[in-house]
C-alpha cells in the first residue's frame, strides 16, 4: 500500500511540473531612468507569453445573419451564428463563450448563438469569436469571423484589403489588483502576420513590446496607477496601416 501511495505522489509531482506553464519571449523593462524601480525590493515589470498549445483548433464559427453589407432598420438587429466542434453549452460558472466586437469597441458576450442587438443608424463591422476556458480568443482559421453591415441610411465602409485588429483583452477601464497579470489578447483579422509581414506593437504609457504572431501577451508588476494601453498593427518595417481599426486604445487601472 505504501509503495502505491509513493508512486501516486511521484506521478502527481511529475504531472504538476509538466503542467506548469513555461514563459517565453520575456522582456524586462523599466518605467523611467532615475525612478526607484532599480531597488531589489521592487519587482521588475516584464512582458512575456506562455508556451501554450492552441485550444479547440477545429472549432468553426459561421455567421448566417447579417449578410455582407445587409441593410437593417434602426432598432433590433438580428444575429445568427452556427457553432461546430466546440462545447458551447453553459458551464457552472455561466461564462460567455461567444463574443462580438462592433467597430473596435469592447467585446460583448452572448450565451446563445441567436440574439438581437439594439443599434442606431450607422455603418458597422462585427468581429465575432469564440474563447477558451481562460477567456482568451481562439486564434485558428475558422475560430472567428467578421462582417460589415449597415443600419438605416448609411454608406458601407470604403473597401480595404488591409488586415486589422480586434482586441479581446483588456477591456475599457478594467481594474487590476497590483501584482496581478495584465493580459493583452488580440486577433489580426483579414491577414496572416507571417505571410503579410506584420507585427503588433503594444504600448502601456511609455512601456512597449512587439510581437510577430498572434498570441496573448502578459504584463506583470505594473505599479499602481492609470495606464493608456495602445495596440497597433504595423508592417514589419514599422509603417502603420491606414485602416480605421488598425489601432485600438483602452485605459486600465492598477490599484
């Protein structure tokens, strides 16, 4: 019996070690020269990622309504999605699994793939996507979809073949406890970062970090304060893209 217990303990330790996430692409930064951040008592600010495998790579999100550049009357606009190869049923925490972003705003979550949204006259671009158990956007082809449509007497967005950003995290005025991870989670829609020679630049006030692929970026040890977060989609040579959704800005609070 003792031997069995010993084996189970060893297996548990091995499992815990193997499940521990490994940090990659870590970059330690200082706020400004001359500040007290060099004190050993104050943790350094660092950007990093985890070496994760993609969740639900075969998940498919289809959008039946609206159709491309479909026109609706102001008021309740119908949305109808079809979801395949993904556990969409409610869990005990009642977490949202489907999110929509309209015109670069904050994501809104939905429990059902069929719903209505109250919309005023205007031109709209919806980016819809599925999330995993951590609330991070699924990033494989077919996990997300975009569509333009109009409400009332409004013109379509000018045609552009340029890729653009959809920002899942953080949300506007999101509050973080000091010492906790801040997650920057984005999608590049309408393009491939590698094939199209793109990179994403993330700015937290004066702090910056660049990434050349779609993956959540984490930031830890931000001091207490309010931060302007800016996420920019750039060419590999640093040139900004011209589309209206190639840059997203949000304010967050660390307390």
